[in-house]
C-alpha cells in the first residue's frame, strides 16, 4: 500500500491518495494534503469547520455527507465551495477529511470480468448489469431508457425534465471525452446553476441521484 510523507509523518493511502484508515487522520494530514492539492494558504476556520463536519457525519453514520448537505449546513453556494476546495468536494474536501470516495462492493453471485455482448432487444426485455447499490457496471450500456427506469426506481418526485437531461447529457459527454467524472461544482458551473438548484433536480444527491441516473459511478 502506498505511503505519503506529510509534515514529518507517514500515512498509508490508497492508489488515489485517499487515507486508507480514517482513524489515522489528524490535522497534520489535512494541512499537508492541502499543500499537495494546491491549497497553498493555511487552512482557514471555515475549511476546518467543513472538514470537522464531514468527519463527524462519517463517524456517526458510516457515510460521507452529500455535497448538498455540507453546503446547506454551512450556508455555502457552489462557488464558495469551489473556492475553498478547487479540486472538488470528493477529491478535495473529503480527501482532506481523511474519508475515501471508494466503497468496496461485493458481488456474491459474481459478474463476468468482460462486458457481455449487448443484443438489440425490446426495451421491456433489456438487461442492465448493476452493482449492489444500483450503479450501472458498464457505462457504455447506458441509454435513456435506463435513466428513466432508474429515476423511477429512486422515486424522483417528477418525470425527467429538459433540465435533468441537460445535466445527464453533460455528465455523459464529459465522461466520454475525458474518462473522468466532473465534480458537482464543475457541473453546476457548466450548466449555469447553483448547488441548491442541483439538489432540487436530484434530491438523492449528486452521486446517488445524478450520477446514478447517468449510468456513472465514482
């Protein structure tokens, strides 16, 4: 397992630089990692407040709080969050808080290592391979019917509107072009909306709502 040296201490991290064990976190890790991520100034009280909230929420629930919840609790807009953490919420704030974006998913039944061939079959007979959390395993299997089915499955309050589709198509296009999922802040900026607007469109959150419907997963 990789190890990083930050402010005179060694920390075990995963291949993406996230702290391997959240219990090994301390303020030196956050301050040192902030420099690695290009946050050159000393972390401000607001930085520490956000990091403390993320850690407290994770330690009490076992889950990372959504970007919407974190912004709402601290009265932050997407532009404010982006100024605080230019690398994004997951790859910036959560990383500094010692919380990994990765979740180990078990597949007790087993799934094929390679993508199965996709035949042209009627939509009512179509099969999509998903993990145990309902995220699409093979992004190239995505189609608009999957998005509609998934939005109904997670009980979206209304049918998908053009605003929903604009977000979904943006996410798909960015992933196809860059092999990278844009952050929530980048998505808001590109679509000229605020984080509160994104929350209204996808009440389940950016990852469990927008990305899931778009057939993507971090």
